[in-house]
């Protein structure tokens, strides 16, 4: 056709073309957008999720009663005084003297209030060798960890004076301080090391400093803009620190991926002999479109979290959705402008010892060419072996058990405070994490209310739900009472959960439930875990249905193939299932846990399965859309389906591998943290991405497509009325060398 005017179809192609021609304007608009978003977010401030909005059910009701009453619950602390082997009993003078010294020491710090002795509260163990001194920290609960150090030092001083006794402190404030000291730096190092790790891998992938910096710069600016937008949006839907961390992870992953896809295609076209501007047009029309399809699909997956009804999940979903959308827009607008500005200078900063990897013609990977040759020669065997292996890996997921991890499960015995926690639970089952009954009445001192409270205390023990002591604290001014019930079962959440059910279903209806106008929701760590699990179970079906159905529709509209849409969903579900199986095998059963520095804790943290499903389903679409788009492009250019599969997989293998290595490395960083829940998240995400980029995209996808042949592009006639969102632009069409050019409506581009 020669040089001339053709029309480019598709939003990504038009955006890329405009940005390349108005490069300074595109860059300026992006910089202005990022600065404006950050400024607005800083001015608006961030509204975080309230405790009362975290969950529905009784936990929510209890938090709401406390919030409406204007009561700020202090951080409670406990000092365990326990006789060592052969030491005095609680009734002995030496033991009593130690108790008195602890009381005086903590009281003298001026940081505590409501100090009680075990002789008043009856908190003496059955064997008479353990007792608890209890008190509250002054001031707000969330800052108590910053003020508890003088109290801890006072207790340590008493311990040094009593060698025959074990004197240890545990509570909300001391745990807060311990975790901040032990794991605050841990988290910060993980977040800070993610960017250098990604940059290092990009340097190896591109062999040039400028080319490696572009994806990282785009990802970081997208994250910065999203952080500002989160502040603005939080006034409508509150955010959280957890949502911020998830946004950073997702933003870095997709931001780097999208730029990597775009930049690799542009370089590939230039290596094929095209001039810089033509290469840029091809990248905009092909990889740009794949980025838009992938980005929209990921956004839909993240939106699934909005259906959980759990405020923390809703915040994570919205924050992730926003950063993906911002990264997608940046990749198809400012990236083409920057590439147009840089031209050949994108190769600046070549690293001498990193030679550009030689590929076969058209940027095809030699390794994946060899793999594909074997896969396509025996597609049936490849499908059976790969699918069978993944199903075997996924099999342990059938017995998945979820719960909020207890302190000893989360941290093992690595911290002294965990050992204290275990000793308290052994001596006083449930005493370290009692159920809390929040009682609200018109008159908390009314005779019938007082009688019901006394009856509740008695029946809580007689029913077998608690061994006592049951502590009742009144707030006369607010007409609220707090009843603390140590649950039989202690840190065993299954047994403690059964005790909680007795309180809720038997003891409460027979006592407090008989008094008109009294509310008595039961909360606490065990109750919170149960309510959280119940709510998650109820949200699984709507979230699953939303994500799968909308992802299916997007793939159907984007590729106009019923077969591609179905296989996309099935392969992604297989990838998620394999990730679940690895999690259960490693962290629930402990198989190979030592290899990742973990241990079998008997359960998967409650929030992780649904979180992993949404995140992995979205991120898996990155690779899938990119690979299938390249296969479809080759098929439209006249190649046979088998040749198109080979071409599509081997030409995208390099970029998919680079993107996967970055994701695996970043997620694996979180697998090195000390908290078991973070290890589970990091290992689950890293394993799933690795499986997805290799077994799924390198073996199963091409084998399945080879078996289906021309049926890959099947679309029933009755679906022809669906909107056409394909907007395909093969390289030949953009460069004007197509044998049968088709003129479509759209933007005119000089070629």
C-alpha cells in the first residue's frame, strides 16, 4: 500500500497516537494529574474504617453501642505471677509480697489505672500457683503501646527481685509495642525492597537503565496519584492501612507489567526494522489494546471485594481498582509520549556485562519455541499431564480450614510475649482473650438488670462455657455494663467457639434475654473470628459469581469468541485452585513448611482465600489477555491456528517471564516476614503467579487451543449482536502494508 493515510481503530490506538504527536502536552497533563491528586488527597485527609464498621453481626452491634455511648475502652494489661518449680503458692507470704510489689510498681509509673489484685478478683489458678494482677492503661487504646514501656520496665524490676517466681506482662498495649518493635521494620523493609527488586529484574530484562526506569517510574507515579485519590474517596468509603499496603502491591505489579508489555512490543517492532514512530503505533494498537482489556478485567475482579460487606475488604477492593485504572491510563497515554520523546535514547545506560539476549526472528524465545514444539506435537498428553498435576496440587484445598490466627499461630514461640500468652492460657483457659458481653439498658442499675447480670455470671460457669472468674464492670453514667467471660478452650478456637455458642444460644437467652429493653451482644477475639468467618462464607457466592460472570463477558466482548471466554475462566480457576492447594499443604498440614521458613499452623487465615481469589483472578488476566491477543493478531494476519499459537506464545514468553519474575520476587518478599498471615499471602501469591506464567500460559493454554483448532474463534450467530469491542490492529494494518486494508471510522494517522 505504501505510505498514506489509514484510520486507526480503538481507544488505546487513538490515545497512543495523540500522545505521541502531543508528547509534551501528554506528559504535562500526567504530571499535573499526579500533583493535583496528591494535593487534593493531602488537603482532604484520609478517613479510616471505624472499629464499629469493620463487621456486621454482634461484633458490629457491640462496637456501635460502645461508640454511641462515647466510651473509649482502655488497653487492658495483665501481669502473670507464677510459681516456678518448687516455688511458693499464691497463699504464701512470699507470693503475696510479690503481688503487692507488682501493684505498687505499676501504680507508681502514673501510666495505669484500675489496678486489681488476684485476691480481690479471684484470678488465682486452680493449682494455686498462678495469679493475675490486672489494670488498664491511661489514655487512648490505639496509642497505649507508645506509653507502656515504663510499666514493662517496672514489672521487669520486680521480676529480678523474685527468682522463685515468673513475673511477666501481657496485654493490648504490650503486644502492640512488641509487634511494632519486632515487625515494624520488617514490613517497611519489605515495602522498600520491592521497588529495587523490580528495578533490578527490569535491568536484566532490558539491559538498559532508561528502559528499566520507565516502568518503575510509571508505577510509582500511579501509586502516588492513587494515594491522593484514596484520601478524597475515603470521605465516601473509608480506607485503611491494609488497603494502602495492598494498593502498593497491586499498583507496582500491574504498573510495571503494563509498561513492560508496551515497551517490549515497541522494542520488538524496532528490532524488526520499523522506524521509531511506526513501532510506537504498532505498540499502541496491539499491546495498548491488550492493556486496556486486561486493566478493565482486573478492575472488575477487584470490584468483587465490594460485595463482601466487610469494610476492610471494600477498602482494599476500591483502592486496588483505582490504582489499576490509573496505571492503565498512564500506560496508554504518558508512556507513548515518553517513548516518542526519548526515541533511541530509551537504550541509554546500556549495562556492559548484560548483552541483549538474542532471539530467533521476530523476537521469538528459543526456550519457549522448544517447549511449544513438544506441547503442540502432543497436545492431548500435555493437557492430561499439566491439568492432572495442577488438580493434584489443588486437591488439599478440599479440606481447607480457615480462622483468624491466634497469637501463638501467628508468631510461633519466637517472641517472649507469645510464651507468656501460652502460659496464661494454660493456667487460665480463655483468660487472655475472654468473650466480652456489652450490656446496654435503660437503667443498668435496675434490680431486674442486676439480677440478670448475676444470673448470667452464674450460668456462664454452670453451663460449662467458662470456668470463671466472670468479671462485671459497670459504667453507671452510660448505662452500659461489660461482662468478661474466659471461654473454655482458650486459644483452641474450635473449642472456644463451642463455648461462645453456649453463651449466645443458651446462657444469654435464659438470663439477659428475658429483660425487656436490654441489648447484650457478645464480642471479643473468638466472637470476632467467628463473625468474620460467617460473613466471609456468606459473601463467597456473590463475589465469586460477580467476578466470574463479568470476566467472562469482558473476554467474550473483547475477543468475540465463546471458546476463548470459557477457556479463560477455566484456566484461571485452575490456577487459583492450585494456589489454594499449596497454601493448605504448606501452612495447614505443614508439608515442606520449613522450606519457606514457615510452620504448619493448622489453618489458613480467614481473609486470605477470598482475597487471593480476587487478586489472582485479576492478575492472571494480565498474562492471558496479552498472550491470547497476540495469538488472535497472528491468526487475523493469515497464519493457521497452530502457527498463530506458536507465534503468540513464543513472542510473548519473554515479557510474560520478566513480568512474572518481578511479581514472584515482590510477593516472595512478603513470604519472608515473620507473621504467618503475611507468609501465607506472599507464598500463595508467588506460587500462583509462577504456575500461571509457566504451566498455564506455556503449556495448558497452547495445548488446549491446539486441540480446539478453529473452534477457538467460535461465536454463535445469536451472539453476533453483541457489541464489537475487538478493535484489532495487526502490525501490517498500522504500517500500511496489509494486502487488503480496511478503512474504518476513527482517527486519521499519517503513516
